[in-house]
C-alpha cells in the first residue's frame, strides 16, 4: 500500500521527511561496469563497440552496418500506420513551435563609461542523441531531444538507438526523420555514450550528449561530463498532483498511474485538502490497477513509492510540493493559476483538470525531458538553450579604459597579479602620453 499521511498527525513532519529521503534509484553498483565499458570503447574504438553490441544486444554488426541506411529508414517509415504518422507529425509541429519561442537574443549596448558590452549566442556544432531501443522505445523522446537542437541551429545530429535482437521501432526512425536527425546508429548502452564522446568508426564525437537511458547509460553520462556536455542525469519518473475535493477521483487515479506504469521505481504522489477525496482517489487507483496492462509495474511503483497526503489547505499543499520539487506537477483545483503562483519548484506544471500530464509527454509543446529526484530545485527541463552557449563581448574605447582602467589596476595589484596590472597600466600610460602631447 502507498504511504498515507495527514498534516493533523503529530508525526507528520517526520514521516514526510522520510518520504523525501526515500531512495528510488537502482541499488546495483553499475558505475564500475560503465567505467570499464567506456575505457574499452576509448581504447579500441569500433572493435569494442561491435563486440559489446553483440554481447548485450545479441546483434552482430560491422562498421558498415552500424548505421541505418536511408533505404532501411524508408522501408521502416513506410510501415508506420497513417494515424500514428499524423500524430507524430502534429507532435513535431507543436514541439518545434514552442521551442522556437525560446531562442535567445543577442544584446549590445554602450554604458556610461563608453564601454560597449554585450553577448551573442551560438549553437554547439554537434549533438549526440541517446534513445532507448527495441520495441519499447519512445519516439516522443526523439522529438523532444532532437527538435530543440535543430531549432538552436546544431549542424550535426547523431542518434544512437539500440536494436536488441534486431528489433526496430519504425516510429523511432520516423521521428528521427521528422526531427532532422542526420545519422542513426543501432547501438546503445554505456558503449554508445563512449562512442558519442570519443568517436568509434563511423560514429563521430559529439559536443553534447542528451537523452534518457538505463542506469548504465546514466553512469556513463556522468563519467564523460566535462569531456562533453550532457543534459542531466535523469532518475525514475515522478508526478505530484494537488487536487481539491471537487475533482473526478478516477481521472486523478489515471494521472497517478500514468507515471507509475513507467517504472517500478517511479513515484506518484497525491496531495489534497479533502480527506474523503483522498480515500476516493486511492480506491480509484486500486480499481484501475486491476485492469491496467502494465499493472504489475504500476502496482509495484504505487505500493513502494506512492503517497497520499492530506494537507491543512491548498497553500500548505503548495509548500509541501515545493519540498518535493516534482518532475511533473498537476494542479487540479478550482483556481490553478492562483495556486501555480505560489509554487517555486517543479519541472513542469499542468494547470487544471483538463490538462493531464500525458498531454505534455506527447503533443503539448513544452519539453518532457525534465529534472527528477528533487533537482527541479536548481535545474530546468531540456530547452533550446541546452544546445547553445553564450559568449560575452566587450570593447573599451580609450575614454572607457581611462575611466575604469585604474580600478582594474588596483584590483590586480591587490591579488598580486603583476602582469594583469601592467597590461592595463601600459595602455593608460599611452593615453597619458597622448594627452600630454596634445598639450
């Protein structure tokens, strides 16, 4: 059974703190295994990649067959039913439209000292996209990772998607084509992260690696960070719903289960100010679990990590939500905008009963690659800015250097950095000589 908490109970604070501290990540120590795989790929390149793919995915490849050919992609895309193609095209269109609005502007201005200052934004040259493979892979994640990169102006997009036993999801290849991915390789795991970092045969190194994966992929991304950029280390999925007593308990139950069905380590939390609604929603979850296709996964998630919390009021519910800092936050209340204004920490917010989180996973427009494990306290979901970097620009006129240069000299001397001080002093002396010459 999930945890049931009430703010009226004397031990509420202790039990809520224990809920926050609960570990949901896999217990297996995979870091050393990921390190060995990375070292192997770095040392032996494509030979290691091919051997590891045969070992883990039971698929024998050659350097020439690592990538999907255009003809293979054509054949796979042709198998996609028209209804699914139309849905994927709608999702791609909406995701692109949303992310185009995120493009930052270059800035330049001249301040009172006469210095011209500003910045400009430029994209990374190449991005590596990791997509979980097999028939259970997610084409929506292809769109969410590749489209922001394309909107940012990334020149080369390389995708790695494992195909265990040769199984290919045609929707994944269609999504890659719709999103403008340049190359798709049928490799995965920590070895794919190594190939995207250092290169392996036809796979060229990327500047940034993004995309979800299993524990070995996450461990590999953590280890290569610094050599390449990464988006984030994503943990199990999570949803928190704040609902008042006027909501449909069956709808709320389905929304909770929409995340619980992802993974046995996923977490679904309901916070309400109505004890009767809390009981009704919990009963609705149990009823739906009896018929859900992925009920064993969802049941384990709900049993081990689910929670139903009765808060003092909706303001208290918002305070508790901020302490959780959930990946997904649904506000199913009479005035969701007013409550959203009181929330500071959430990866994504879904306003009102007619906005289920599942819409955000596919066709809403905002990105579904979001911070987990309370990291929404200090980070954001994937965006166009993740594929861009800001370069600052400064130009000193002689007058500007005369105005602010002496302060730079003073600070350099206080830090005992003589050359710093002299590089400014030499120019100031030239200005002074020029001024004396004019006299």
